């Protein structure tokens, strides 16, 4: 993803038509109006995942700290995450929060989405590790990855997001611009709680709805995704996730401010603990992802473009009245071997009807490489087909 926003009017964004090649930084962009969400954040699960005896937790202060003091304490518990999509010859950079001394790292799902390989540089020791995806929940935009052969890592000191209040001072730390090295620092205050947004990923064109978020006015940048939102005492209270362009301050002509969002750490850790326990649900996927190899056109793109993967990005029917239209299938993939080709419309996965690309991704959540699964589609002539395929190993989402 480029480091530039693509404004399409106040509070809205358009996305580039296809995933660009090369290295880019990643951040969700707010595309819809923000509204108060029902319900409260989940509490009571903090402080257990990072209590391994071999690790050294970052220090928690008993008094309020300056931004530079917070950064010096929190930085060692962060990691730079670089995901490579071999199918698209592209890499994207984000951030992670170190949960355990042996290498469990919390990040956003959209940071590792579409990855065929992941490299992580631990800020605390400067070493770079190969990482594997332990699991993810796309609906919460949470993922957990594991660094191979890691030990003795400095872990993050985690707070309670349930204790966060509006007007609290916060610091957002992350890999802004995907540059690596010393994490960037963005200061601000909490402007609202329990917020709902619709956000889009420039790289994939996919959109998602997130609720219960912490809204802040810090200048979060692409690459900060998965980074730490920290309170004045050096405790991580959220995971940096999304940002909008500058918005107009009500009643103040010509005055604008930043607007960004973080997943409450209580909620993120609740998901992470389920992933760590190997708990599969309708939303949580554990282990390697099953791969179909469909190419699906993002909704902002005209005919001819596409994305190779499990079907997570994009959302287009290309004029069809049923199913999800595809622009093709990757050579040698299960979809290609089953005979799916450009212009076909996928109508069901595993017997589950689908009408959007997100439906396809959700239908694949319970499945893994090597599983047999049925796929149904309509061809260009309206004829119905169903085939059983064996899922290959594919991208992380």
C-alpha cells in the first residue's frame, strides 16, 4: 500500500484498482460514517499471555510518563512485520506486539492477509525471524503469529482497555511508512469509545466493519497497523488499526484534526487466547489456510483485473444476479483444475451460498490445506456446475 491516502470526499476513500508490486506499508482506511456501537469491551483477560518466566516484560510506571519515556519503555516489546505475497510479487509492512518470550506476536489480520511468507524483526533484540500464522479472526481484524526459534524476547506490558476514558492521553507506536528501525511516535488523546467504522484495505480492495473501537486523534500512518496504543503509564491498551483523513472540527471553521482507531487490548487478547488455545469458531481460523486460487475483481475495478488468493479480497458480481464473478483462476490451483475460468460466478463453497468475496473467505475459515470441499458455480451460459476439490496451501487470509 502506498503511504498516501486516496480521498474520495469527506470521510471516504477510494482504493487503487489492483495490488501494487513492491514494498508498501499497511493501514485500514475509514470509508464510512462513525457511529456509537452497542456493548462494551471485554475485560478480565489481561496480563497472562506475557507472564512467561523466561521473558522480560517492559516496565510499567507508577507515575505518568512523557512520550519519549513511554517509547523507550514500550519499543522493546514491539516488532516490525513484513508480509510477502508471492502470488502478487508484493510485500507490505506493519507492526506487532510481542506477547510471549518465545515468540507469539499479536498483530492485525490485514497486516498478514494474503501473505505467503512473513519476516519479523524484534525491536528488543534486533533479530529477524521467519514467522508462521498461528490463527486469525478477520471479523475482529486480529491475528497471532509465531516467530520460529525465538526465545528470551522482551514482552509488552499490557493494560486494561476497559479502564480507558475519553480525554485520556495516549501514544501510538509503530512501523510508520514501513521503514523499520526505531518505532514512530504519535501522540494524542482518546476522543471517543465503542466506535463502529467501515474500513477498506488499499492493497486488496476489501472492506470490513469493525466495532467497539477506541477513537483517538493521533496521526497514525500506514505501517502502524498492529502497533501499540499506550496509556500514560506505559501500558498497551489498544492495537492501532485504522485511520481517516483529516476531518473538520465541528464549530471551528478551517480547523481540522486527525482521526484514528485502535482495537481495545482486552478484546484483542480475548481473541488471541482463543487462537493460542487452538479454538476454531465460525470466525477464528487456526493454522494454515486452505487455498482455492480464485481471482476476484475488487469492487472499484473494471473488468480484467483481479486478485489471486483464497477469495478474501474484493467484492464484485460483474453484472451477475447470483454468486461472485471471477476474473480467472491461478494456473495449477484447485479452482483452475476444477475448470473455473473468467466470467464464471461462484455460488456456493462447501454447500454454503456465497454472494460476496467476503462470504467466500468466511466459508473457508473452518477448512485447511488437504481438506476436500465442494465448489458450485455458474458458467457464462448460465449452466450450473459443482466439483469437489482438495484445498492447497495458500495465503494467510
